[in-house]
C-alpha cells in the first residue's frame, strides 16, 4: 500500500512543462521539503538524474524539482543569453512557480557553481547548498587533469597522448581550447569513471543506456546538431569566463551568512586532487557535512546512489 501511494503521488506530481522554454519535471509531494537539482555543464542536462535518481530521492520524503537550464539539454531556446543573470532569474522563477519560500539547492558539477551564485544573491531562499562533485576552481581542476593524464600516458609510454597534453598545456588557460582540451583528455582517459563500479552502479548505467528517454534525447541533440550542448559551452565561456571562476571566497561568505554548506565527492573523480578536496572540506567546515566516497567518481548520485540518498536524507530531514 505504501509503495502504491508513493507511486501514485509521483504520477500525479510529475510534470513536464515548457514554461518560458524550460524543460521542468517534479517528483513527489509538493507538501514535502523542496530540493532543486542543478545539473552539470554548461551544455549538460538533468536527464541522468531524472531517469535514475529523482524518483528515489522523492521517495525519501522530498519534493524534487529538476530542469534543464535555458538553451541546454531539452530546454531549446534560440534566444538564450547564457549569462548568470538570466540563469539565476530562471531559477528564481521556479520559486514563484512552485510557491517556494526557500529550498535546498543540490548542484552537480557546474550546477554547484550556479547554486553558489544563486545562494550569494538570495541567501534567504537557500536552506542548504549541497555541492556534488563541484569544482571550486576549474583552473585547478584543469591542472589536475593534465597532471593525471600525463602520468597515465607516461606509465603506458603513450607518446601521442603526451604530445596532446603538451599541446593543451601550451594554450592560453583562459581560452576555450584549453578548457575543452582538458575536458576531452579527462573523458578519453576515463577520469570521470570509477575503475571498479559496484554491481548496483553497473546495473544503473546499463538501465540508463537502454532507457527509451535516453535514446530519444540522443536523437534530439543529434537532430539539432548538438546546439543545446555546444552553444551553452561557448556562450558561458564568452559571456561569463566561467572556466576562470573561483568560488572559494563566495562559499566562505555564504558560510559566514549562515547558509549551510554540504559536499559529496568521489575519491576517483579525476577533477580533484587531495589539495582541492582538503580546501573544499575546510570551506564547508563541519566534518559531518562532507562525504568523500570510496569506489565513486564524478557521477556521485549513480556510483554510490544508496549512500548519496542516505546522506541527503540525514542532512535535510
């Protein structure tokens, strides 16, 4: 009976809207504590969270709101400006749409940067800010990627990969060539992947790959020539120099203002070295507000889903 009721609430509460060109979905009971999920990117989508995790999080007793940012994922919008101002305005509009006075912001990767900027502007609307695999300095993450890939290439005596690393190192660190080159090296060398995924994580990734919604999404972005992937990447770089942003001081300021900070990171996430993890821990401050997960990489809500859900339940409820 309890499972049936939960499913009924989900089916009644889930919506897909094109309000102001945004793809939005909600999960759970609107009377429960709200969590807004902010996906990675720029050029990302909340589809992995939507398919694999959102409903399970709602079943923990939360009202979960997830959306693709304007001009990203399935929120196709040729008028998207790709500025923080527009991005924060869209996020603020969700509060009005769902009659929220405050909410927990759950930001994955770049979504944590968006959450930080929103909390800085609207601390009274931010119950908690949860950083999930969020770089506090992308420039430091790029250096970590280059060091890690160079070490991998040297161990394999891969001269072609070493040449690629050298080429990227010689780019202007503020250029799109440098950032995209680093991200490409990270993907090529599986720095976003855990080496030995658990049985549960493997099942989730298999389910994701075979999901009909994923197949439709792949067709969608292919048909629009990756517009909602490439345009946001270039737009946020051009308009906001996002790859040079360091949010360390902003997070310290939020903590001083009383905004509760939390962090969930994977020990196998190639975006971070030990120095960065310690810096994030120091900023968050409270030992019980930070989790550094074994057998887990960048996809923290998939690699260690049960632990991820348990942490959020304890932190928020």
